[in-house]
C-alpha cells in the first residue's frame, strides 16, 4: 500500500527496511503534547483567517482534544506503518473526525511542524532544568550556611594550599550553577521565535497570521526567514551546549565528593540514600551516584558533539538527517535532570567530617602563606625574602614532624631573628581563614555576605 500522506505518486509502498530506517516514532512520540498544542494553534488561526470553515475547525479541535486525552492516559501506541508523531496524530484524527482531518495540514508542512514542536519541547526542558538548578542552589546555600566557618584545606594541584571554609567551597558551585542558569536563560530567549507558517521551506500562498500562532504558543515573534525557520537547530545546540557546561560543573563536584568520601580523605560520609554496597566487600560504601554524574557528563558532551556533526554539512533547508536531532537532546536532558537531582540529594544528605577536614587543613603547612604575609606586614621583609624564610621554617617543621604553630619561638628566631611571638596569631588555620577578608574571600564574614546575596537572588 502506498503511503497515505505522500503516496499519491507512488504505485507501491516502501520496503520494510525503508520504513524502519525512516521511522522516528519511538523517539519523537515524546513530542506529542507540543505537536497537539501547535496543531490547535494552527487550526484556530486557519479558522480566524477564514482559510478553514468554523465547523471544520471545531471538529478538528475536538478531535485533537480527544487524542490528547487518549495519549495522556494510554500513551502513544506506536504503529510501524506511520512514520512519526505528526502522522500518528493526523491518522488518529482521521479515525475520529473523518476526512475533514485532512484539512489540518493546510498551509503547513511537517518541516515547520517539527521545528515548532521541538522548539516548544526544548523550551519546556529549559524551564524544567532551571527549576531543578534553583533547587540545587538552595541546597548548596543551606549547606554553606551551616559550614560558613568550618575549616578545610583549599587545594591547588590537589596539594594543600591554604585553608578555606567548606561554606566557601560549596558557594563556588553556587556561582557555577548561577552561570549555567543564565546560559539556559540566554538560550531560551534566543530560541523563542515561531517557525510555524514557514511551511515546507518557502512560506505559503495562504493568508496566514504567523503573529497569531506565535502568540498562541508563547513565542515572542515569528521567525523572520522561512528557510532558516525550518532548518535552524541552533536552539537544540544552545540547549546541549548549556547542558554540557552545566554537566561539567556537576562532574567536578561529583569528582570532589568521590575523593572526599575515599578513606584516605574521609572528609565526607555519603548518606545511605546515596551510597551502594559491594557484593563481596562488606565494608564498602561506594559513591556510585557521584560516579554516574561524572560519567553522564561524558555522555552529555557526546550528545552535543553528535548534533554538531549531524548539522555541519547540511544544505538549506530541511534534510532528513535533521530527524537525528532529537535523540541526543532527549538523552542529554534525561541525563542532566537526573544528575542535578542526584547531586542535590547527595549534597543535602552528606555528613561532613569537620575534624578530619580541619586536621587535614592543619597538616599541610597550609598557613605558610600567612607566615610569609606576616613577615612582610609586621617584620617589613620584601615578599620574595619572606617566601624564602618561610620555606626554611616549613622545612624545619617537616624535619621535626610538627605543624608550623608547634615550632618554638627560639627555633623560628634562629631562622630569622625578626620573627616575634605575635606570629603565632596567624599560624592557626582559623586565624588564616578569618584573615582572608578581601571581597569574595574565604573569611567566614565574607562567606556570610555571599550567602546573603545568594539568598536574595533565590528569593529565600
Ligand atoms: N520526523 C521528521 C523529523 O523529525 C519530521 C519532518 C519530516 N519532514 C520531511 N520533509 N520528511 O525531522
């Protein structure tokens, strides 16, 4: 049997293999809500423009409503002879309202239809991600508030560098997520133009009101160029690029949790809710969720690369390669949303081992910079010389297996006679952290300022 939508000039039907390679229903059935919404807007506009009679429009609209109700309760039943979601909806409409269903596709093509549906879907996806990211930020801020003064080692090269507070560290991720949200918001604002009415590629001879359908679907305006409207997938790429960068941030925090939860670090205990055991090693508590967040970030990046490469060689306007735009976006969205939620859950429920963190901060001579700064500020040494003197102090402490604060004053003075007893005020990790009061610094007072700003931005 020839195809009911385009079979007019065909004597025979496609082979089973042709049908199989062509089919996208198993993937694009996720667009059913958007497809029906866009069809409703289109039909209402056709009627207003008197392109379609009011009675025909009414029966199409009621049929569409019934299909929406069916899909809502039963899901989309896949028919292998119907290529995609657009054909499924139209076919079902024909069963429900008869030949008038054929009028729905007046002044429309599946090319502007799918471009519209997919934009609507991505727009919703962005809204969903934004809500979840805001929730994640609330978790970060609340844990940061709890730990605004909790000392931990700050690292560079994963070597103990200077003490910081856990609150400060968590707020670094708040900032990353803030930028991610703004990238998604940019993508949303840029994509919010309606392709509907571009038809196959060249526009249409029917007197459409593209402003009206754009408005009805919540778009800011109709897309200006019909060729661009049907072949543009920048919105999907913008989404994937924002998702990739966001997942990179999630992956970095996941990596830190994995390191912190390891026995040699012991900075954090993940909750039972977000840990797994080993089938052979009873003592194990594995950070699988964090590892999967880290792994998913690779897959999300792969999805972005996949769509970039799919699109790079396509001439205007629509080519069927573009049907391959949906799997990477759907996959990335599923991976991103579960990652954000799992990571938020892990951060919310983890127990931080403050003693271990503080001891680790003390262990790595992490107040050496404070000693050098003191030599500059109080003893008047040039910084380079102070650096050198401090290096010798660290070496001595290392030889004796003690912390900087445990060295006796005469031992310090043997290295440099200008060192006085007041130096001990800067050698503790608490004093070090408390002194980092520059804007954006780790001093608890500054961390609390960051928290106040974040809470204001989040409306909490
Ligand atoms: N299933 C198709 C897609 O997702 C819909 C558009 C088909 N258009 C066409 N000219 N064959 O891209």
